[in-house]
């Protein structure tokens, strides 16, 4: 594949993932500001086909475009970028060692777990403080929104373990499932 073709496909995948990011939905048992979109599947498929570098570029383009219309002061887009990069780096690195469908699935599974742990760390250290400052809210207001969806979320630890971790795991599982269903067909078509 030529550099021009790779660049073109990177742009196309970034555009598709950007459009998909606008189709987000909350989960009924999670805080309303945690929303799932399936744009990560496009980027993960792109990572398996074109490599980690182009996939990071796809994610950056998608999140920068989405940040122009952010409802989270940019914290949601920053978190999305960090987490999808965590997933693609681990999944593709694992797949390069074990080149099989099972290798890809295991890589995505390990990447999903790592992404979920990373989500907990970045939420506590970067994302929540950034969101609070950017949106002019306080931590208690955020926890109150969480309590409305799940009364057990009464503080930071409960938020991280009962909302952030399971939410990110569900998102990773959905992205992995779509990738496993579509990757081989799309790869064959592109080649």
C-alpha cells in the first residue's frame, strides 16, 4: 500500500469515526454524562489494518473535531483520546506477536481491561478536575448526578469502581465485538 493510499484511508476512517462519535447514548444504570459511542470500533479496525500511528492520527482528528462542539469543556474528548490510544496500542502490539483471530481477541481483551484501569486513573487525576474547572461545577454536584442513576455512588471510590470501570469495560467489549465482526471483511476489501 502506498503512502498516499494509507493517508487517504486514514482520513476516511477518521471521518467515519467522527460521524459515529455524534451518535452517543447513555446506559440506563450509569450516570447520564457517561455516554457510549462506537467510533472506537472504526479506529480499532484501522489500527489492525494500517498500524498504531495512523490509528492515533484517526483518534486525534476525531476528538479535535468533536471538541469544537464539546459539552464537557474538552474533558470527554481528552478522555476518549487517552482511552482509545490505550486500547489500540495494547491490542495491536499483542496482535503483532500472535497473528491470529484469537491473538486479536486476546489483545483487545487485555486492551479493554487496561483501558478500564486507565479510565479510573485519568478520571481521578486529570478528567474530573479538568471537567470541574471547565464546567464550573463541584465534585458533589457530579456525585449527586451519579446517585440519581445509582444510589451506591456516594464518593470518588464508588464513582470509579461502580461507574467508570464498568462503563469503560462495556464500551471496550462493544468496540471489540464490532471489530471482530467487521475487521476481516473490511481488510479483504481494502486489500
